[in-house]
C-alpha cells in the first residue's frame, strides 16, 4: 500500500490498522477480516465494495477507486 496515497490524490483516504491493537481488532471483527494483509474498499456509507486478502494489487485498487 506504500505510495498508493499519492496515486489517489485526495480521492480516497487510506487507513491502515494494526490487528493486534484494540481498534484494529474491533474493525476486523466488524468487517469479518480473518487474515492480515486484507484490503477493503468502502463506499461513503461504509459498505464494502471491494475485498482482497493477500498482497494488495495497487493497480487494481486504483482502478476500482478512480477508473483507468
């Protein structure tokens, strides 16, 4: 996810959570995250519109958010 903030240029906010911390555990439970290296894209209402487990594909994430 390093550097993806620049590509998004204010079109989306990137939030990284530590799943070992209380807030990270709470969010992981809420969104049913069972593995580290899970990427979620949420719409303005907090609905998951994209989910990927494993190493993130920056190009795919940017395409999902802002198109080609």
